[in-house]
């Protein structure tokens, strides 16, 4: 999962920098896919949001943690809708 987390963080950082050219669009598309598949990606997003360094500081940048919250929000919204309609 560490490699998946690092790949996600790199995509988030590239997407946050519009000067990264062609990679910027690819990163945005990747992040859109991650968010749309929140039912499968929520665990990675949770780790991204809560992981800490040994000294207690946050392991990932604020931008990455904010994106993780968006994925978790998507997951919880969909889960609630499915639970409520069942």
C-alpha cells in the first residue's frame, strides 16, 4: 500500500501545480478515477489522511490530506445512500 500511497500523493502534488504541463491533466484524470472509485480506494484515502511520522507530525502534505477527505466523503455519501435505500 505504501507504493500506492506515494503514487497518489505524487498525483495530487502534480495536479496542484498547473505548470506541470501534460502531467497535470493526467494527474487530474487519475485523481478523478480515484474519487469515483471511492468504494475501492477509501482505505488508501484513510491512510493518507491519518498516517503520522514517528515524531507525531502528519506524514502527508495538507493538499493530499484534503483530497483524502474528498474521497472519504464520497465513500460515506455513497454508503449512506445504499444503506438508506436498502
